[in-house]
C-alpha cells in the first residue's frame, strides 16, 4: 500500500487494542497489536535459537585460542535484526495462515527452554516427532537467517570502518557464527582494513587450503603476509596466483619461468597479450621479483628480471632496477653490459635512423666511471641487507680484510671491493676490446674516465685504463678547470691513485695555478702535512650570523624551550644551546658578496662544501620561500604524498616508511614539538621527509612545488656548467636528518 500511495500522508494511532495505520486520502488498515507482538516474539525466539546453536562452537574455539573471553561475544540475543517476510506457501504447501511459522516458533521456544536449563549442547533432538519435510523446512529457515545475519554484521562492520570505528567493526564480524566461504573472505578483508593482519592471515590461509584455485584469496593473502613481514607466505601466495593466471599446475611456476626467460620476445606474444588482460595484478612479475629478493632467492629474481626485460624493453625504470640488482649481486660485467644495452635501446628509440652502437660503446668507460659511485652504493645496500659482504665477495672473488659490524659500511671499503671486482671480472678490458675509448671522451664537466677512477681511489681500475691509453691526452686528460686526475684525487685524499702517478703529474698546475698538494691543503680535513705557505686563506667574504627577529620575539615571550626561526618554523632552544647549529663545520658565506667565479674556484672546483646565505633574493625564490612558510605549505601542498623515514629514501634500504600526506605529517611534527616544548623526551630518532620531486602530469603537486624553482644566480650555469638533475624536498622536526650521510658517502675519516 505504501508503494501505491507513496506520495500520500500516513498516520499511526493507538485505539484500544488496535494500531490504526491510516492513509487520509485512501484507506485505513487495522492490526491487532497483541497478535503482532506475538509474531515478533516468535521470530525473535527463532533467531535466538539460531544464534545460540551456531555460535557456541565458534565461541569455545575462539576462547581457547585467545586464552580469554572472545572479543565482542555475547551470551544472549544481540542487536536488532531486520527480517524480510517471504511467502513460503508455494514452497512448503502452507495454507497461508502461518501454520509453519507457528511450528517454527514452537521449536524455537522448546530449544530456548532447553538451553535455559543449563544444557551445554549446541543442538537438542526435537522433543516432538515431526515429519522429515517439516524438519528440513525448519533447518533451511534457520540456515538462511544465519547467513543473512552475518551479511548484516559484515555490512555494519564495513560501515564502521569508514567511520574509523575499528573496534566496533571487529566486534561485529566476530558475531558471525558459521560464515560461508565468501563471508569468511569478507571478514578477512575487514581484519585487513583494521590492520589485524594476523587474524586476516588465519582466515585466508584456511580459505586457500580449502579452495586452491581462487586468485582473489591468494592475492589477498599475499597482501596480509606482506604487512606481517611473512615474505615466505607472501611469495607462495604470489606464485600460486600467477600459476592460476597462466593455467599452470601447482608448484610448476619456477620451471616455467626458467623456460620462458630463455625465449625470444616473438615467442612470448601470447604472454604479452595475457599480461594486458590482467585486471587485478595477478601477473605482477615486479612483485614476484621483490619477494624473491626479500627471501634471498637471488637466482630466481635474476630469471624473472630477465623475463621482464624481454617482455617490457621500454620500461626504463624496471631495466635500471635490473642493473642495480646485478650490481648489488656483484655481477658487474653483466650490470655494465645491461647498462650499455639500455642506452643503445634508448638511443635507437629516439634516433631510429642513426646507428648509435659505435658511439655508445666508445663512451663505455665514461659510463662505467660515472656509474662507479652508484655501483658502490648498491653494493653497500646489498652488504647491509645480507648481513655481510659474503655474497658480493663470492661473486667478485674478493677476500675482504675488514670486519663488518652489522649496521655500518665504510664507503672506502666498498669501493675497494668494487675496484677489485671490476679487475677480477675483466670489465675494463672487455669494454676496451669492444671499442671503448680511454681518452678523448668525458662527461659534462670534461671528467675523463681517469679523473673519476682517481677521485674514487680505484687503484686497479685506474692502472688498467692508464696502461691501455696510448695517446698523450688519454694518459693526462684535463677537465674544464685544467685539472689533471692528480688534482681530482687530491680533493678526495685518494692517496692510493696519487701514488700511481709520477712526480711531473703531482706538480701540474690547474687553471688558477694550484698543484694537487695545494688543493689538498685548502680542504677542511687535512690528512697531508701542509707548510704554512701553502695554507692560503679563502677569499674574504663576510660571515653571516644566525639571528632573526622572529626568534628574538619568541624568546622575549619567556618560552625557553622553543625558538621560532625563519618562515614560522620552530626548533628546540636546546638545539641552539648545545651548539647543534654548527655540527656541519663548513664555511658560511654571504651570497650577495660572492661571484659565480668565486664559487667555482674556491668551492666547486675543489669539492669544498659551503653554505651560501642570501642567495635566494630574486622574485621567483621569494615566492618559493613564501610557499615554504609553516602556515602556507600545508594549505598549498597538503595532498603531496610522502614517506617519512629516519634516513633518506628509507624504503630503498628496507627501513620503515609509512605513506602519508604532507598535511598529516605536519600534524605529527606539531605534536612532537608540543610534547618536547612541555619537557617530554622522545628517545627515538624522528622521521623526516626526503622526497625527490619530478615534474609529472600524474603528480601535479610535485609539479606545483617545482613551479618557481630556478638555479640561484650565484651558481650561474654559464660559469659553472651546473645542471639540475634532481630536486629534493626536505622537511622534518628539529634534530632530524642523517648526520652521517657525508661521512658514509664521501669516505671522510
């Protein structure tokens, strides 16, 4: 009637024993509310009997496994249940007067009375004889109601999660007595969303054991296992999901991958087509590589990378990851070969009408020398990840003489391994034999291969290239500052390679008449004996202080625990009192009084670090500074997704890094500052953001951050040849940042 008259006005009144539901424009219905109450009581009794019968066993097992009372379990009827009344007459021969409903109610009342007397049984034999048809009908009604109730609990739990009511959501799904397989999966999804990963895994492991061919179950199990850092389980789940996707037999994936990795791409078109049809990420070989690496099955990781390279030759980021993987395993010849192949492929795509192979091979040693730093960092990561240099040392046939302490790797030790590894794998000679030039080639700053190998103190590689060089300019190359390899070696105190040079090389002068020894004596940490006449003062540039009006105002307010600095950012007063402002021990100069030539000669050309103040006074940089104010940055760039960690690029080193937005991270910073200003001490090292910015349509916030960026005038690219390769965004509370970065990366004693 409501459907027919949904636009009419309805009223409900109580008239003695009757409830009158009236439509003022149509009709009135009278319902005897005593009969209505009786029907409701009977339905409630049925539901109560069902919940008791089906939840007793579940509650007992849950209580035994948890050791205490199960979460959210109740001993009586709970919550409200919406019952859909269906016409049963056509199904069971009911006369339409509700006889079967009354019988079901009687059964429920008898069961309720039996349970009330203290019976521990979950079900009781019926005390009155009924036909098999009646019992079957009653059982089917009870089962239907149980499934329906569980569906209701799951929907309520999902709604609670959207309101961030996690505890309530967990209590609701725990009320499902005997959920179906699909309901168990939904319950596992609720556990997963609530970050109850162990309980989610328990549900999913049971499901995958019962149903071995459901990709959805396996993929979700992988997700839960990853959160629990159960890489072995995650790997098994990923392998099985790929087997199902490719219609393979169980446990046959590894052999299939080996066979596919040996085939040419034209024989794998079927696999490329299948990959395009993958809507749910079932065939994610990238995820498989990560899991093989995490479980240290590097042989299989190598095979999968090789297959990925064949399937997706245009995926440059993946191929670069493959190069890093090979280098991290100490397979430097393979890594160098793959790097050259990638460069050839990129040139071929960009210049299809030009045969670039000869040119790429010619610059092979330049590529290797420029990548040496990167290879060394990759080796260091592998050593830290594998708890020692044993894997790398075995691949490189190196006997390490240094002790590994478990959490720190000295860069000079890693470079020593790299140097010996390149020599033992004959990488340099292979490149020269293939056509790589030893001289007449250089990078953007005219650093020839010998410059870079001398700078890194790679004695064996330096000697190999120098011995192979035939032309004079190849043996004694000069960069833009007219510096020989000996000058560059002096900037890093690379005494090993300097000892490989003759006296004439050590007496060479650069563009401003400085010998290698004079350059070494100009650097902050002098490890060579320098006569007083060689310790020349730097150009006279006014030093700048660290005072600012905002900080003075904050101190006048009497807050001795906090100090406000430029842009409204706050630091602890203790940071200033303890002298933390000077931990870098580097020159601080006034950019308004320094020319680009000064910067080039006195700092850039000798690798001396400097902090330049007042260098960002142009209009575009003033806009950048305004955007970076404490009260502006969250409003303009709050949606930027970042990954705070205790070191730069934490995830790359398997460090914890929770993904969050910039605005959420600012709230965390504020909470930490507030507690510290009140005297609380947090012993943990604060997480901070170290984020590479890349202009991208897919990342508009980063593009917006980059909008006003420009190289400061004091650096003048026309004088210094400086080019912007990477822009990094840093944000963190006072006391954050990794003070050891320079020491570890530069090899400073």
